[in-house]
C-alpha cells in the first residue's frame, strides 16, 4: 500500500478514505478477518458487494445482487408502462421501453450477462412483462417471442453476449 500512496503523492493525487472500499474477489471460502488494509492509520472498509458505474458486483462474481436490483428497477418502469399504455400511442410506448427499460437492461451486460440462469430468468420474466405492453395487436394469445419479432427487439434469451457489442 505504501507504493500506491507514493504513486499518488508523486502524481499530486489524494485518496479519499471515506469513499475507498475493499473487496476480495475469490470463489474460495477464505476468512477475510485477518486481511485489513490501513492507509495513514485509517482502515479501509470491507464490503461484500459494490456498485460501480451502475453494475453491482459481489465477492463471488455471481451477479445475484445486480440482477435483483435490475429486476426491481425494471419492474417500476414496467408499472409505468402499464399505467400509460391506454393514453399513448405504440410508438411512445416503444420509446418508453427503449429509454427506461432496455437502456438499463443493456448497461454492463458484458459483465453480468453470464450470470447463473436462475438470476437471468428473473430479468427475462420482467422484460417479457414489458413486451406484453408493446403488443400492438392487443391479442392475448400472442407469444412474447412474436412480440419481440414485431417490435424488432432481440429476445434476451437469444442474445449471445459476445455478439451484442461488436
């Protein structure tokens, strides 16, 4: 840690201890009680999850917390789409979907997109609920995959993470 502090001093930078967090990322069961990082006699806080640039990572990189938070956020916006669906045209509903829901679903997908299927399934369910409000034919028997095709949106289960951001 002294080398980091020396580098910061040499480059006329400072470290904000109150905003600095410590997280040990590993898939092993290691006791972290003895691993303490101090800077200028101030202890750096150890966290199990941390949100950085809108993506919540945890110490095992399971992305469980991020998927839960994303489901809650998207659910709120799906409720908004439900409330306004009778008052706006389909084009406005599509804009709401892309601006409120799809933009959040795509944020950091390179990182969390390979989470366990049980976590991704929850996100898929919420996104499918949003798709049903974009159903232009208003037919209850339309499958969600059909709605994805008519709206020209790639179904989340069909997406390959490697091909999204070429």
